[in-house]
């Protein structure tokens, strides 16, 4: 029998968060490297892994943890559990379809199941120290679709068609009370039937009955964050401004620019001149900046293109266009 505890990585997370044991003691007990334990403490390793309590599972006692906490040279001793082994042949467990199981994941993908907003969740489970999701395969991303295309009136029509579909996927997601918080071209997926859906829900938040959430740290890609996200993070968890579904609508405005030009609107500024980026988004200057929209000067539908920006880039989230309203503006450009 192995001396390692069940789910060693999840157990290590619990020990780091709930005890004063040294990294070396935890590493030796969990059969992990000391550097991995340091990474868990720094938040760089085991992100998203739910802590597993070895006391509840009977592998450790509080007295054992207390003894080792007082002596850093004392190793934790795992409790051996006698298991009666039957000679009776065990039946092989049959696969139970997802639809007939009682365990349901509390995740954005599950909440969006049956909609067109996200890839279909086909199956899920736990494999050693991580969750495994089996999802519908999509053919491409909007990032790859846009690559190497030249901005002209024909492209505006194609972009408008895809952007409208993306907005309606976001609208459907918002109807399920979910915030994505990281909408960008690489996170919008193309299906084989030319429909679109959203991917990468790692930053997503479920609103439930709430009208918004407060964020104590940055979420998603900085250059697509709405002003209320940026200012809320700067002020800390007690910021008075709530982040609502309208934050995703700001990101849709950034996506609109990216699909038309092939470049992320605020990326260079956010990387190279962050103070200017912050002041521009949270201040009262023109959005988007005039020097960044000059590229649309020769296009037949320039004013309609700028109209989408004006609807998405409203600093007051309550007055910002919804995903459905942005889709309707894009539909005009398709005709």
C-alpha cells in the first residue's frame, strides 16, 4: 500500500491553507516536491483544485498535525486503515450517461447546457488531481478566422455577420445570469455550421439572483476590461460600483475593433503606457481615440461602424448598450 494520501495535490492545498506545517513536511507527506508546495502557497500551482481535508477522510488526526506543527523536524504519519478484501468477484461498473447522473457540476458550462452560447458539455469527471471536461469540438476561433484578412467593405459585411452571432451568444449567456469577463477573438469559437459560441469560462461568474458582483482582483485580459472592472480592482473589494453583464458588452466593443482591424484596441497602450490606458478608460476623453479609428476613413459604412463603438464604449455601464442592441446595430451593416 502506498504511503501517499488520497488526492495528494488537493490534500497539500488543504494543509497549506489550514496548518502551520513547513513546506518540507507537507511535501514529504504528500509525496510532492517542496517547490510544488511553495507554488501552491504562491497561488501558481493547483489553481482551481478544491482542498481535500485529510482529517475527514481519516488519514490524519488533529493531534498528529499539532505535534508536527510544534516540531518542524517531525514527519507527519499517515493513519493506516484496515480494509477487508472480499473474494467475491466485483461487478464492473457500467458507464452512466451524464443525463442520468445525480452529480451535476456547478459551472458555467453546465448552466449553459442546452443553449447555443457555449460548447456542449458531453461528460465530466475527476481524474486524479484535476477535473476533466469532455466538450463539443469546434472547428476554429475568430482569432484564426481573422488572420491575414484585409480591411475593406466586403470584410465589414463578413465581420458584421459574425459579430452579430457573437452578440446573440453573449445575450443568451446573460439570460442565464452568467458574466464571461474575458471576451476576445481567441475565446469565441466557430462551429462547423458557421454558428459561434463562447469558450474559456475560467474567469466567468454566475450572478444567480444578484444584480452584479464586486471584484477584488483583475479578471480576464486587461485590454478588454470595462472601466468599472479596472476602477473596482483599484479601489479594492469594498468598491461601490458593481460589475454587471454590461462589462461583457464593453468587451464586445473591443472585439468589434479586433475583428475589423486584426488588432486588439487597447493592447499596446495597456502594455506600454498603463497610466494613459487607465485614465482614458475611466476619465472623460473620446472613445475610441480618434487616432485609432482613422483606419475606417475610406469605408462606405464608416458612420455605422463608429455607431457600434459609441454604443459599446459608454463609461456609465447603466447606459451602455446590451448585447442584443449591439447585435441589432451589426445586423444593419450586414444588409
